[in-house]
């Protein structure tokens, strides 16, 4: 039987998430500039766990999340449990996904890539190895990222709408685009929509 205090803490944290209070570690970055709800950020190199899902956008979220959550909650060679970090990234897979190309160019069918940012303090040598061969560990290089932040639903139509706004702003302001857009979610699905923190990210030069 679980300790009553553990249960109460778990319920409290779940409630905080529903109400928009986040406790997960967020990937670090430096803010380079800001214009309304659009920011240009500099991200350092970061370790991630990534998986490719063949499913509709709606189904890929639960499939990918379950697979990656299984890895960080003990589904690894060392049976080591790690803290959840934010954001969770999702983007359309491309023809070059098997070659781990950093730039997404063209979606191939219903293939989606979901990425968990690993907690700080790990290195490629100390990060536990996944048991599931569909989970791949990568170290992403430092990059400059344009970000548009918004709240509300995290569906495909909403992401496409916000991505278009960000891409048009970048073109108007003469930024060179280095990737297609990807979604970044900072809250689990049960968070009240108007309290969610959602973003779209595009790599820029």
C-alpha cells in the first residue's frame, strides 16, 4: 500500500499541473530578442530521447509519450528513473529521418517524431541506455531558435496556424530559416487549455 503522504503529494502535483503551475525542469536558453509573443532564443547543446511514430497526429501523441515516458521512468538498462523535463517536442518526420538530418524538409505519410529533453547533469556517457530500440538518444547541437508562444488547444490545425504566423514574421524580418516548424508542449493533456503553455519553434541562422 502506498504511503498516504506520497499519494497526497502526487494529487497535489497533478492539481498544480491542471491549474498551470509547472514543476518540471525546462531546457535552458538565452533570450536574444523579443517582439510581442515571438522570441529569438539561443539554446546550448542538449541531450534528448527521440522516437518515430507511424500513426495519425492525434494518435501519435499518446503512443510517443507512452514510449518515451517508459524510458525515463525505468525502461532502460540501468532501470534508472529520471525526472520529466520540458518541453516535449513533436514534428513531422522527413525523408531523411533515418539519417538523423537536423532539418525537416518533407513529411512522409503519417510519421511523427516526438522528443523528450533530458534533465541537465547527464552526458552521453552517463545517460541510461534505452531498452526499447524505438527510443534513440541524441545530442543536439547548439542552435538559434525562433519561438512563438500561445495557449489553448494543441491540435494540428492550431499548430499550423501559429506556425504560419511565425514563418511569415521571420520572412518579413529577413531571417534565414534552417528548419520547418515543430510544436513544443510544456503541459500534459489534462491541463486546462487556457492555462497551457504551447510554442512553435523554427531554427534560424
